[in-house]
C-alpha cells in the first residue's frame, strides 16, 4: 500500500487549532506493479487545546486510519 499526502493545513485562531489532512491510498499487488484499488480520504479536526497541537493532528490521522481500514475491509470482502 502506498499513501500519498494530497493536502494538509493547520490554522490556529483564537486559541482553537483546526487541522485538515487529505490522503490518497493505493493498494498494490505483492509485486507492486498492479494497483488493486484506490481511495481518497479527508478529515478535519478542531481542538481547543492549542498547548498540545500534536494531539489535534494525531486525532485527524487516527480518523483517517480507521476510515481507510474500513474501506479496505469492505473492498476485500465484497
């Protein structure tokens, strides 16, 4: 699997951090030459703890990972 970062933005306004991340994931065959599927995912997370910016970004990445896992599970089982 390859994961490409398509877009990422973060904004701090009035002590509130907003993070947006967009990725494109491609599931490849074992030899890496054949793309078996592709999915694009986006998340936006807003957090009020501007003292811990990584936690806001981590929540966004965690959401993307869950979405992607569900997508591939559904793709493989269908």
